[in-house]
C-alpha cells in the first residue's frame, strides 16, 4: 500500500534535534552506513546514532580527514569510498559483503551542491552522478546486506528539488550547463529513488524515505561565492514557508527520525521534512515546503530506476 504524502503528527518540528527524535530509542546492536558521515549533517547523524548505541560505518573519499573528524566518536568504522567512481563503489561493497553483516540503517547523506560543470565515472554529470547514481549503485551493490537487515534506507534530498524535474532528454547537461538546475535534478532524483526503492523493497521488509534537512550552514556550499550565498539566503528568507537557519543537529534530525522512528513502521516511499512526513508542495513553489508532484510520481520513479540501472550497468 502506498503511504499517503501527508503529515502524521509526529510531534516534532523545525527546531527538533537529533537528541529529541532519538529520545527513548535504543539502537544497540544495530548497524548503520552513513555516506558523508564525517562532516556537516553526516557528522551530526553519525554522532547521534552512536550515542543511541548503533555502530556506524562511514564510507569516506578522504579517509585521513574522516579519521580526524571522527577521532573522538566511539563505535565508528571508516572505509574508503568515492561515490564518483564505480570501481570504488564496487570495491567497498565487496569488502562489506564479505563481512556478512546485515545493514539496519542506510543513510545516503553525501552530496555536492551547485558545483562547476564536471564529469565523473563514465561521463556522468557530477551532481547527478555523485548525489544520485553513486548512491543508486551503492545501494544495489549492498542489497543482500540491506535486505538481510530489513533496513530503513534514507536519501537526503532537499527542497532544491523544486528547481528542476528530471531532464529526461539531457540528464547530463550536454547541451548547456546550469549548476542550479543540475542540483535540482539531482535532488529530485534522490526523492524518486526512495519512491521506487520502497516499492521494490517492501516485501523484503526494506522501507525507503527521502528527506529535506532544512537550511544549514555547512561545507556543502563550498562551491558558491559570497554573493551567491547572500542571494540564496535572501531567496530562502523571502519564502513564505521559511523556518530559518538550523543547527547541524536540527538539520540532521529528520534523516535520523526517518531512519529510526517507530512512528514510520510499515510506512515508506515518502518525502519528509521537519521531523514529519511532508505535505505536497503548492504548485510553482520554489525552495518552499513540501514535495513537488514530479518528485513523488511512481511512474517517473520507475523510469528513473531503469535509466539509472542502464547508466550504472547494475541490473535492478
């Protein structure tokens, strides 16, 4: 049964923190994989999950930097992984599957935003490649462990998805690059990924969600100039649904909630924000609340899955 895209009255909101959403939840004996888990929202997520008792695997592109960031966090294993490199994804998955451990929580947190035009892997546009295709490949490579654990899979999207639908005729921006449309497409892809993964995985006990964390000052904006950051801040603050800037612990709360909350047992395939399932967005919304119709469409999600399987070379 498809979960309705409507709030469930979780009791949480924009100012809820990871500690709030994990209150009373014991994750002892649970294993989580958090991509990008050594900085920004990922670091806040890793800290929160370990404090609740989970063991967390952090796949990192720059292992020394991850080791430094996580040196005081117990219960963490750091592995090498570059989401822009299909061979690195395959190697990480092979190493992990050899351990024969199930994955209980899978949080696809790593990403890039508004980056200069670049190609990764076999020629993928970099934002679509890293944010979506890399995670698509990773989850499919890890599928035996994810299914074994009956995992919750959470993909970090953004209200930036409202900037662009999937550009079916030019997903790699071969006919002119726009970094914000590329970011919007990648975040739409994150939401659609959760829609179809949930449809495919629910019989195995795997449920999937996408989340908008809110507006947080992290290194994600490293490719933006001061003027661009100021303009983006003004646009966000002008939104009628703006809830202001969040701390990393507030921003990470929704992905932690989606990964662990008993309120979501038996549910899945929906986009969440501010510690609850989101409502559908108003038509024409830009960087506002809710999920755009194009990012919650089951047929589009299935189409994207087929395209992603073709581009990554990994059968669905």
